[in-house]
């Protein structure tokens, strides 16, 4: 029996490695173990507890069909095994009149146990299957979301690469997020100084003298919400010291509960 169990184990490992999706792989160990149990029963080895092992092991496949087949086959194995040893078991008793009496009594108990194990295992199999199915579905959704986000990120990077400067500005807190900024703008702007100070510094450093006042008025964030109430985008052009002729724009992203602009995108783009 030990040699047979070792062979079954190595056979199962081989099948799992080379034929993991084949039904032969699934039932190799289950049927083999049932046959070992049947042999142990006929050989008068006590195996009363191990009858439940076959349905229990089949739960690892998380497949209701496999579990039901295992329960039915396990019950048939118990039926055949006990029928084969009924004469021997009857001979050990003095309170019975015939082997059938012993067989019916024992099988009554095993039938109750098989029903109890079968129902409990089926409920457990459903729970396990639903759990892994939800994990699998979640992974598919997350993978699709990740791929979509990755695609959007590539598109965003491709678009923003056309600009020398791209900021996302929160008009409520006056905080900003740098999406794109080239080396020339980075040399002028110091993030720790705040948005208003950087706007003024940037205008005086990057814009030619004749356009400075116009750009300061355009970049005035205190008047920006009013200018964007009826527009989704506003822009101005100026002559830049580093980039030649440039276009500056504010693009509306989001409005608050009162309908006032709360978030915008600021862009700087060389046009000539």
C-alpha cells in the first residue's frame, strides 16, 4: 500500500506538471486513493475516518462538478467495500442473524455521514468557488483599468510633450501640480515660493518687455474665475525671450457647487 501511494503521488506530480488541465490529472489521485481505501477495507484494515478524505481532497479543485462526482464515487466505493467484507464482519458478531443485517446497519450510518459531508462540502465548494471567481473577476477589471490608465498616461505624455510648461492649478487653494516643465522654465521657477510669486518671476524672466503688462493681466489668478465662467479656454500670445513667440492658455477642468471654476490647466507653448 505504501508503494502504491508513493507511485500515485509521483504520478500526480508528473501529471500536474505536464497536463495540468486534463481531467485525467484531476481523477488520477482521487480514483487511485479510492482504490487503495477499498483494498484496505477488504484487507480488514480500519479506514473508517479516511473515507471522507476523497471528497475533502477534491475541494482543492474548487469545481462543483468534480466534487459531486467524487462524493458519488466515494459512496459507491464504500458500498462495494462493505458488501465485500460483510461476511467477515458478520462472523465477528454474535448479535446478528445474517451478513445483510450488518451491511444495512453499517451502510445506514455511512449514508448519513455521506449526506452530511456531501452537503457541507458542497456549500464550502460554492463559497470557495465564488470567492476565487470574484478575485479572478476583480483581477480582470483591475488589469483592464491598469491598461486603460497606462494608455491614457501615454496619450497624456504625448500631448504634454508638445508644451514647454503644463500645470494643473487648484484655484481654491492656489496649489499646483507640475505635469510638464522644460529646463528653461525650471531654472526660473522655484516651487517653494508659491504660485503668485512664480507667475510674476516667470513673466519678468521669460516675456519681452512690451508684452509683460499684458501677460501679468492675463495671468492674474484673482480675475481668472470670472473670465472662465462662460469660456472653457482662454489664451494670449506674447514674445518670449527663450522660446520665441509663445501662446499661454488656461483650460477649464472643473467647477465647484456654485458653478465657479475651481480647477484649471495652464499651458505654455512655443508657436514660432
